[in-house]
C-alpha cells in the first residue's frame, strides 16, 4: 500500500531526538536548527497590516510581484549581481526551492554529488525526484572544506548535479573563495549543474565572508542559488525562501511550484518584503549573539576530555568529534545522544544523521541563550566524565 521509496525513507533523526525528550522535565534542546529569536517586530507588523489590507489571496506562482522586484534589488546590493525579477522564484521556504529544483533537474537514476557531512533532508529531496546521492567525505582535520580534486575524482557518468552548502549545516564550514574557484572549474569541465544552498549566508563569524560559486566564470549559466528568510531574519515559521538562476530552469521549476503549492504564503511573502528593509544592525546583532554562543560552546568543549572541536566559521552549529568517547565506551553516536537525553535531559543530534561517515560526531545547535548554553555544557561535561570514568 505504501510506496517503497517513502517506506524506505528514514524519519528525520533531528525530529526523532526532540520527540524522545518530550515530556521530560527541564530539557535543554540543542537539536532543531532554528533561531530562538522572535521575528523582528517591524516585519510582523508590516505583514499583519498587509494582511488586513487584503494580501491574503493566491499570489502569482513565481511570487508576489513587489517581492520579486525587491529580491532583484537585494541581490544587486548584497552580491553585485544584476538579475531581472523573472530569474527569481519565491518558494515555501528554502525547502520548496530544493524540492522544485530536484524535481525539475533530475532524471531517474541521475546522481547528485554532495560533500559529506550534509543536511539530512537532501537525501529525501533527491530520492523523491528519482535520483541518488554520491557522497564525497570531507575531513574534520581540514575544517570540513570540500576538496575540488576529491569532488572531481568522484564524478561518474551518472553525475549531473553538484550540491554545495556553504555556510554548512551541520559543520559551519564556509568554503573559501579560492576553493570555490577550483570547484567551479571542475563543474565547467564536467558540465555539471550546481545547486548552491546559501540559506546561512548572513551567518558568518569573525572576518570570514560568505562567497558564492555563482559569481565564478562560467557559473551563472549552470548555477541555481537557494536562499531563505528563515535563518537570517528569524522567520522559520513564515516559510519563505527563494532561488535564482538561469531563466530556463526557473521557468520549469515554476511548474512544480504551480502544481505543488500554487504559491508561497501571501502573508509570508509580505513579511519577506518588509524584511528586505530591515535595519542591518538588527541582523548583525542576531549574528553577533550566535558568534558569542559559538565562542562559549567551543571554549567549553575544548576543555572536555574525549571531545574535539574545530571552530565553525558560519551558521550556528558546532559539529564536535566525540570519537574518543565512543571508542572508550563502544557506543555509536545514536546511543550516545539517547543516553544524553535520558541521563541529562540534553538534546543534541547524533552524527550519523548527516552522513554514513559521520558517526563519530554530534551536532550542537547554539539556539538558546548563553546562560542556558553554559548549563548545557555543564551537563555534557558531567555526562562525558561519567562515561570516561566508567
Ligand atoms: N538548507 C539547509 C542547509 C538548512 O539547514 C535548511 C533548514 N534547516 C534549509 C535549507 C531549509 O530551510 P527553510 O525551508 O526554513 O528555508
């Protein structure tokens, strides 16, 4: 009765871990990756006003006309790229762009090249579209930055798409410009389409800057960039993302949006339009708070026995290596994470959710304030001490 491709799909490990903690007292959740901040008031107020004024109908499937124009101006301002509104598509979160992109670009049996660790949901999006994943491991010791030579060596005659995610979920790795240059050359040489998931673009730390592969020579005609309002503006629940790329791709993705969601939420799109005018100080202040939290967590983890950490340059995640603890105890990352929930009411995500070779890690989302994070690190430390002593 149930289709095999869906039956075989694993339920989200991230959501499963949060579910295990439900009903326990005094839980600290560093599992689901969403900012804890409220959507800035100016955005909510503008959206409510527009809703009261009648922006409650279907919009065009491509998006609210004013938002499409606003995005074109925004991308010119932030990335220096001149693109007309018809090269944009507004979707139900960045997720909607991922769904539509793979449905549009993959034929049955096509392969998607993807650096690992990776955002788990990619697997489902690609499977839904009849494709398969070709994972290319990155290394903890190299800050999880993909190597162009490794990507090139993994290409097969079925590889059609290269999927990049920088800043990365779960590692926080930001691919440097020089590496993007190398990856772009590989994509051009092997005639690959590139999907560049940049939903964490505003969340880089210290003097690290986000760069896009889209701006490299020969890439504009083969790259689809995916962005979102979710993380930058603390707007996860409004469900607005967008993508831009070659008009031929956008025109065909439009059909998927048309037949799947008809359009993204009209009120959500008005909120997004207001967000484009948000004072950059508000965004920077959220980013700075995430930076301070990452500093706190990394400083605490560095002092713990049995755990290794490399400071992320982007996002709000720390992907910590717990290999030594697992070796000592004979556990895997799932057993470790479940033990941490049961014994210390602390939720993190076990590494295996992010790829086959990630079982020696856990993902910690720094999505609670510093005081709570400090308590969370106390609990983790106590848990590790008990495990290493036993
Ligand atoms: N890409 C990555 C790497 C993500 O982590 C997420 C959300 N966790 C998304 C895309 C989708 O985000 P949204 O649909 O909320 O825009």
